[in-house]
C-alpha cells in the first residue's frame, strides 16, 4: 500500500511539472508576441529628380545602363531621361 501511494504522488508531481512547463512556454510566447509584433513593410526608394521616397511597388522603374532607377511619376522619369540624353 505504501508503494502505491509513493507511485501515485510521483505521477501527480510529474503531471504538475509537465502542465507547468506548458503554461510557462505559452506565457513566454504570448509575451514575446506582445512585445515585438511583426511589422511588415516595403522598401522605399528615392527619386533621383525630386528626391521623394516612395515604395518600390508604386515607383516607375527604368533600367539605365544596366542599373535600375526608380521615379515617383512619369514627369520625373521624363525629366531624368531628357536631361541625361544630352
């Protein structure tokens, strides 16, 4: 009877430790997510004519001499190409 009680208490203790470790892991994960949320952004590029910064997805892209150049609009693209053709 004594050995059954000892085994029972050992099993209860092990169950307690397992549940406690699961709870600590969950709390640590929740704290990490609340402290540093993921911020999803996009790279910005600078227009060489007017020097505005714009997202890559909204920029006009033109390869000049094998190098990509980004512009905020058609006006700046035309200004740059006409100035560099002379």
